[in-house]
């Protein structure tokens, strides 16, 4: 499997903020604890070992909850060993999180988890005295159903419609029988197609809720590599988080600390990803997931009859911790309280909002994890790779926006050099001389000289565009082959990993897909991988 790498900044698909983070720009260093290098994990292990949240009793609670969550699914020996090892003070986790997208959603779901698994293996090699467990944190408490109720397959959108509300992990899978009929037809026939159908059916028809269905599917795909899947929407796990939730309800530290960080980021000219609420907790109960708000000492839940005094709310929290749900600001804190975690692996958007949160972690006296941008990849089939060579299209060319891609190809394949940059440069130099002449003779002519310069350069650029247009028409067939190939690899002119579902590649490569991707995704390398299967 040949592979190439492109710097994230060179792709044009990642923000300056993320690229600055990868470059370890000094302005961002106050926002994180340690940059994710193999050497820096030593200090992170030492700091997390001293955390009051990583106790023998909390590890036992974590183990018991996970053991119960795995009680009804076939579990690999490696995953069972990882679960057992969580009770040891020598064991730490590497975590990624993702929504409960239908049939995993876009390809980057795979890349997140493979990055996590590969990093644990790399750490075990470097620090053999410790155990490292890859964890997939299911975002079972999210309520943005419209973001997760579909996946794309060969240009078609396969969607599940439901009127259910509340935390999506609780959603009953009723109605997915009809979706199964659609995907069965789309997958077609053949050995690999049959496996996809089995996975879909077993996940979404044989399980009662979306959390259980997603756990089953993720375990089928990655259980052999020891992945541990956690649903933190759990009474006993939330009991561990009561002190932080109570502080958030009564003192509201996240609003104060994150707002201050956001102001600092804005002063640096950076775009804010999330804004804190006064209280960053939801209340979940019987299909309800709404914000908790406070006014004049009275706490209530929006669009409901729930209402408490401060004392009543604290008592209610201690009695029913499972009804309190962290929002995007508090979820990372919850994760780091209940897991012996060293590093969180996420996408660009996630990295940005994590970098907004360090001050709140400090206020809550919780160790801030290392933050690692997940692997990104473009996967080409052998046939596509051969076509790219034949059409003289480089990997870097593929990342160009469509208009730039076409213009570059026209210039490359045309037998006429339609590039007026040299002529424009020559013209600009001539006008430098003319400006000097006007300056020496009569300064009132400077405006006229400048106007003439603008007019002539504009004319040259216009002529260049017209000639390019004429060449595009003349070379239409070849350009169409190039753009068709780019569209296959960048569907909708976006990154393949943000659009395409793994099923498209699995139909062609079967079980070797994940094992081959795993060989070439290097989490600490910090570059975009271009892979030929």
C-alpha cells in the first residue's frame, strides 16, 4: 500500500488555528498542558498518577460499569484484558469520542479510533512498565439527532427518520427495519456486502437502543484490537462526577473561566468554537434533555415543570446524578474525572474547543490531558491511482479548489503557455520607470500613470482568462476526466473522510480495510496521509 504525506497546512482544508497548534506556536502554549510527543507522555503519566480522581475505588467503579456494559456482547480476549487492567494504577487510557452516527457516519470515525489504538501500541513500546488502553467515548447524551441520523453511500444519503427527543443514546431503534431494506439493496450482493448487511441488522434491529447498537458495531470493527467502548450515561459514573457538577451548579466556574479564555483568544484574532452558559449542565429524564438555569436563587429546567431551591437541587443531584448531563463545555471534564486518561484524540473543531477549557480544569483541580489531532487520510484505489498517473495529476493537485485545479490542468496539458505572470511582472516594471519619470517632470501626471497601469494590467488578466476559457473548451474531454476523478476522491468538493462511509471501501477490500489503514496511520506524525489501497 503506497502512502504519501502532505502537511496539514498545505492541504488548504485545516484552519490556521489548528496548523498553528501543530507548529507549537508560542501564542497557543498557555492553552494546553503538554504537546503530544512520545517523550512528553512520561511527565503526563507522572502527573495523572498523582491525581486524586484516579483512585483505586474510582478505577473499580469504572471497571464494574464497563464489565456490565459488555455483558451482552462477544468480547475479544484483548479487550477483556484491557478492561481488567483498568483496575491497576499502572494502566492509563487514550481516548477519542464521537457521536452515535448511523452506521459510523463519515470515514473519519475509523481514523479517530485507529489513531487511538495505534498510539496505545506506540506508548506500550516506549513505556513497557505501563498499560495503555484505547477508549471510544460514545456521545450517547447528545440530542442533535439530525447530525447523526444518516450516512452517505456512493453519493446517496441513507437516512433514519424519528420523532424521538432527548439523549440519542436512549433512542429506540424502531423504524430501522425500513432503513435496513434500503441499505441491503444499496450494498448489493457478494461476500463483503453480506457482512455489511449482517452488521447493520445485528446492530440496529437486534438491539433496542442506539447506544447498544453503536457499541455492538464499534466492537465488531475494532474489538480485535482491544478497543474499550464506554457509555458514560451511567448513574455510578456520574456519582463520581457529583463534586464537579455541584460546583458548576452553585459556583458556575466554567462560565467565568472559559469566558476569560475566549476573550484572550479573540484578542489573538482566533475564532471561538463554543461559548459557555452560566450553567453548563442539562437535565435528562424521560425523553427530556434541556438546560438547567438559575434566576434569583431558583433553579429550573427550560420547557419543563422542574424547579428547585439551591438546597433541593444539591439533594436531588446526590439522589439522581444520572439525570444531570454535561454539555460540550463540561463533557471533557467529566471524561477526565472518570478515566485515567492521558490524551484526547479529536478532529480540528474538537481541538479548538478543548483549548478553550484548560482554565476550567485548573479551577476544578482536574489534570488537563494532552491533545492530539486525529489522523486524516485520503484513500485511493489502485485503479484511481493509475488514472492519476496517466492524467499527470499529483496528490497535491487533488487538494486544490475546483477552479484552481482546472486552471492548473489547462496550463499543464495545453501546448500554449497561458500564463501572463511574466508579462504582468514586466509591465509593472515598466510602470515603475514611468512613475519615476512623472515624479521628476510633473507630479500631476502620477494619477494618470497609475490609472493607465491599472487599466493595462486588468486588460492582460482579462485576456488571460479569455484564453484559458477557450482552452478549457478545446480540452473539455480531458478536463472532464480530471474533474471526475477529483470528485470521486473529494465528493462534493470536500474531504473524502468527511463525506464517505466506510461501507464503500469495505465492499471492495473487506476485512483487510481496517488492518491496512492501521499500518499507515501514524498518530504522532502530524501529517495528512494519502494512501493507495
